């Protein structure tokens, strides 16, 4: 719908592009399938398909978490997906494509999007917080990016929680406490005690860590990650970043 024409790279500066970025473009309709799973919701959506776009070339329906729709909803959607009006486009987004009926998949052009890496997520969080005028620590953003596990949506949700937890700022200490993640010095001290085969020191450190109320599954994953980085540093020093 970019005013400069149809291409793989919208201009980003025309009125249409700016309204889409701001989430208020009249011909882009976002539907959360997780909360609108009933066939009545789908039929209401399809009743509006007959109306032409108000401003853009196309009326675009973005259905998020589409795999959450009921079987009857998919059946109602099938005919329109097979023969949509020329001015309508459907974007079906899902985190679990295996749950989509084959009849739906066969009528769609599929794009498998890769997870974002931690640096990309941290940079986007930095941009968002700068736009909102919220103070932050770069290391805190990296911790949030790591916890998001490649999902920008999860990263934004965690950032909202971090702002609430940190009284309007995103600080490393409060983020680690929120995530149940330990400061790396605790991991280093625990690993050193294990490597020395010092059982009393190991148990004392575990007891100290337990008083901090960590997520022990996360602690195990962090310890595995530390061992992995040590092994990489020994074999390929150039591949390990600070």
C-alpha cells in the first residue's frame, strides 16, 4: 500500500507507510486469533471482505496466531482464501504451523521467518526505549534479549515488565532479579568450587544461591552456556566475544 508503488522495500516516509508503522492505517486490520477463535468471529470478519479498501490499494487482514482458530472457523475461511477478492490480502501468522489444516496450508504462500539474534533484539529495544524516553543500561537490554529467545514480541513484553519492576528504568540488577537470573560472578564461583572438587564450598555456594530465589532451570542453562563458552575459548579463542 506504499504510495510510491508496489515493491519489496516500502519508502517508509509517505502517509500510508507512517500510518502503518503507527498502527492506525484503516485498511490494515489485525486480528488476534487467540482471543477470537469462534466461527462467529470469523464470519463477522468475512462479512467485511466484500467492502473495498478505503484508502489503500489493498485491504490487508493480518491474523495473528492463526493456528488457534477452531475447525469451524477454518472451514468458514477456506472459501475466501481460495478465491479472495482482488483487493484483499490475507497474512496468516503463527508460531505453530504444524497445527494448521493442510487445506489452509495448501492455499498459502509460506514464509518461514528466522528468529532474531540477541544483538538485533537489543538494538530494537534500545530504539524503542529511546523513543519513549526511558532510561536503560545496555547490559540489561542484552539480558532481556537473551531471555526473549529470538522473539521480539516476548522481548517487548519482558521490557514492559522490567520497566514496572525497575520503577520506570531498565537496570541490569532489577532485570536479573525479575528473570530469576544470577549475576555471572555466582556462576563463576560455583564452577570454580566444582572444578576444585571442593564439596563444602560447592554446597555453601549452592545454599547462598538458593537464598536469592533463582530459577534453577535457568541456572542450569546458564551453567551449560558458561561451560560451552569456556570450551569454545580453549578451541577457538577468536570465536569468543567478551
